[in-house]
C-alpha cells in the first residue's frame, strides 16, 4: 500500500482494493468530474445523490465565501443566526401540509437520529410514554447512527455492531423480482405489503409503537420504488393507530422525483421529513428534520417543558444551522427555483426511464427500476462472489469508460443531476452498456 494513502480510513470503501489502484477526483463542473490525471468523467450519480443542480455552481461558492468572510461560525445553542431562520421558513414553505418547523443538523444520519428522538419525546410529552417501539423496513437505509442502523434493514450495515437499539421491528421489504421485474415507476404488485404493519401492531399493540420510518423510494439498497398504494396505506394505518410516520427523504428530496419532496409526489403528509444531500447541492454539510406543527407545539407547551427559560428538547449539534451550510442552502434553493429544476426533472422522467430500460438488452442485467431521475440496475451476481460484478463495474466505468456510477452490491445506481441533457443520458447508457459487455 502506498504510504501516502495509508492514514485515511475511507468510509464505505474497499480500502485495500482502492489503495492498490486509486480513483481520484480533483475538480468538477456541470456533470463532469476531473481526475488527478486530467481525464473528464461523466457523473451519473450526482456525487452521492446530492449535486442536484450540477457541480461548480458559482452562486453557491460565492455565497459560502462571502459568509465565511462575514461570519464563519455562530453558536447554535441559545443564540441565533438570522439566515438560518430564513432557510427554515423557505423549507417549511416547500414541505406539504403543516410541516412547518425545522431542526437543523449536518448529515442524513443526524437527521434520522433527531426524527427518532423527537417521536419518542412527543409521545412522552403527551403522557403516552409507553410508545417507545420504532419500526423500520427490511432493505431500508437510515444512516449510520445507532438509531439509524437499528431501524435500517441493510445487513452489511448492521451485522458488525451487536445488539444496537432495542425495541425495534421491521416491515417486510416491498421488492419482489418475481412480481415487479422491469417495472417503470411504482410497480403494480405489492401495495398489500403495507398491511404488514397491521401484523406488527397486532404483535406489539399500537400503544407501544412510537413511529414508522421509511424511505419513500429506498435508495441506497438499489432504488426500490414503492408499489402502487403502499405509502398511502401506511399513512392510513399509522393515523388510525396514533403512530407517527417519518419519511426519510435524504435522497428523494429536492427534485429527485420531480417535486420538492416525494411526499408531494405521492400525495401524503407524513409527520416528519428528514432531509439532507440536495438541500445544499452537496456544497456544504446540511441536513435536518421538518416537523408537523402539532408535534412541535406539544413539546413547547407540555408540562415537561417547564418554564419558558427551560430547554424544551435536549438535542442538537455544534454545527446545527452552521452559517456556511445555511448560505449554501439558501443559494441552492434559489437555483432550484430560478431554473425550474424540479419541473425539469418531471419532464425528463419518461425519457430517462426509456433510456435506462434499453439496458435490458445488455448481458448480466437482472432487473431495471427507474422512477423520477433515479434508477437501479441489478446484475446477476457471480456465483459465490456477491458484489464482485458491482466492484468490477466501478473499475471499468472509471478507468475504461470515463463514467462515475454508484454501486450497491451488484446493483448499478444511476441518478444524474437535474440539469442532465438527453445526450448525456444516452452517453451514460452507452458507457454502461460497453462496460457490461466487457465483464
């Protein structure tokens, strides 16, 4: 191993393989990533689902630089930074229904932890403190905190870390290749799987369940769109049982599905929305939770809140509402609105799906699942070597085809920036096709 590379323990990376043959980016613009040897690589996954408006947006860089010169940091506990209040108002205006209170953090993992804690605190403040159980879903990804991996359902993220958080159960996965293969958008089969929540309510009793957390479209597991009627049925069941519904929109927020939030696309008002990634176009760490008014107001007025000089919710971070991140967020929202990127994503969705489905003719392809501007392409795994084909595609796309894609096991994930052109989509398809043919 090159000694210059040995000290950095890279996240979610096959470190030994990477350091034997590194893949470096040193610059970016538009949908182009520039390597350390000067090659231009087409970014097919918006960084990590976050650069929704394309790389190198001057407006965001200028906003961050000006903020750094003016006020580089302000304490978030007991003191305020005016633009953070402005950003919270703009996010509340984008959210559905009465989700109008925002708690800031810096990562999607932190946003999930906050949402889970808020749900527990809310029920306790209402005198319903027995509601401590949390329900996630198999194949769900909710970050890397202990709460997030506990409600998450991706085996590799959980298996090395012991018992995790207690009192957690899981809905069954919504994916069935037998019934859903090569579906575009929401598959016709599977809406009935939401009734698995009825089973869990029967097992644990609603009086013991605090919240259900799901990704509207499961992203990190390989892009699993919800079956038709599934999310609507979950909303019905949670409302009837007094259980909070948390949408983890870290990936699906800010235009990925053609609207500010997936909740809008699916016509649902959840109780809490977790956001991150696209809120700052990936230019600075920023995340948070948007909470319904009744939840916020309960925590403000419950007897446990005490007098008005007491802290109502003992939660937060040193970098909550960080000035540089807030500046990036405000600038990113300006770009999304000015350039009409959310409706642009909607207008591209059908053509994107058509182009991605053409990969069906390639060797190794087991399934393709496009929705919005995100798509999972499953490869048949190599016998006895799960993930080997996926890693081979990372190597081939980067070194041989000047293409960056995200891989989840043996699934290729394509999720381009909302600024992508049809020609760029065709290039992505063609480069993936050539690499699949060479496997």
